[in-house]
C-alpha cells in the first residue's frame, strides 16, 4: 500500500469530492477513505470488521462501519457495491480466480466465525489515486531553489490537491503518474518523466492442479506455436477447477490433451462398463442358436456354447 491519501484524513472523515468520479457516490467516497484507514493500520493486509453492531464474541461497542460512519446498513451495502465485490462465503471467494474483477475492494463472509474479511486491490487503487492526485508546486523559486513565500503570497499546504483534474484523470486513470512538471526551467530540467509501470499478469492456479503440470501444458502450447492468451488461460483454469469439482482429475485431462495433440482441454469421457453389453450379446446369440437347434440332439452343443467351451 503506497498511496495513503485517504488514510490520513480518517479522523474527521472529510468528503473529498474528487473521489466521486471513481467511487460513484458521496457515501462510496467516504467509505473508501474509511477502508483505506483500516488497510493502513494493517499495512495493507486483509482485516475483518463488522457491518453493524451484533452479538459476535469478537464485537466491541462502536466497532462497526455503520457506527463509525453514521450509515444505515442499506447505505453501507449500496456504497460498498459501487467500489467492491462481496462474496457470500469463504469457499466462493477461494474458488474465484479473479477475485476483484476490476473493483477496488472485495470481501467475503466467513460463516463459521461470523466475520467479514476485506481485501484491497493495491495495484489498481494505488495507480488510480496517483493519477487522481498530484502535488501542485509553486513556480516562483529563489536562486537557491527554495520557494519565496513573500513573492507568492501563499502558504504551502501538505495536502494533495488536484491540477487539471478532468484531463489528467482520463489520461492516467490506470497508470501511476509522477510529479507535475513546472514551467520554471530549473525545476522542469530536474524532473524526469516517469514511465507507467506495466501491469504484472498474475496467474492464479487452483490447488487441484499441479503447477508443474500446468507449466507442461503452457510449454506444449508454445512448442505447437499456439498462443495462450491470459484470458484463455484463465478460462481453462476455471474449467479444470470446475471439472475437478465434478470428480475428474485435471492433471489427467492435461495429459490426455497433450498425448492426443489437441489444441484445447476437454473433460474426460466416462468409460462405460462393457459387462452388460457382453451379456446382452451372449444372450442374443444363445437365443438364436436355441431357436435353430431346440429339441434336437445338439443340446450338448448349446451347453458348451453357454459355458464357453
């Protein structure tokens, strides 16, 4: 968690109007500030918190979002839905590969403990905040590079403020921006343009799949000169996990596709027992022979056929 703009203002919970364009409402903007305060307290790690007062043994008076913010339960629920995903159970959360799905936060309810855990999409939210807020620097400097307050007639505020907000937000909403360059030549020359960081492609492999087996599949696709895009890989991982829940071995599915030279992954065909088929065929042959030789001296032949002689 790099950007702590929202966390430092938690004490008075002010309304930062610029957040509304990314949060979608006033209540969602305020909730973002409160969430980031608690993430700052946990060094960016997950934490649990109650939505409202309850009888849970871990609950303490005032230790809920609705009590801290003065929201109703409905207001909190609607606000969080604009900025995060809510999973109804821990199992649903763990079985989902893309847990945030483009949202800033997500949460799941642990039914066993009666606790709601919250998670922060650090990369997306930090980049969005960096694009949203910039440090406005004064352009009037003294010879030694310090700001001359007498010339500017203004005080320097430590609070981030917006600069040409609308245009910068559209250009940089998904990238981390550096400090804004100043018209002063000495300052402009001393600042270097920061290139946006390329987002890392995170691949989440379900526990039911051997990592080595998945790497073997990717190498196989590479040898076949068949491009495996991230969206395709994510979908294949979802399917393998789905087939695992249906009782199939995802590692065997991968082996089968490689052995047959297939371009994709497919569920294994259920092998049907041949005992019934063999019995039916044998019975059919018997009745055909019985009809031909019934009541003749070939009874010994019939008995020999049935007994496999």
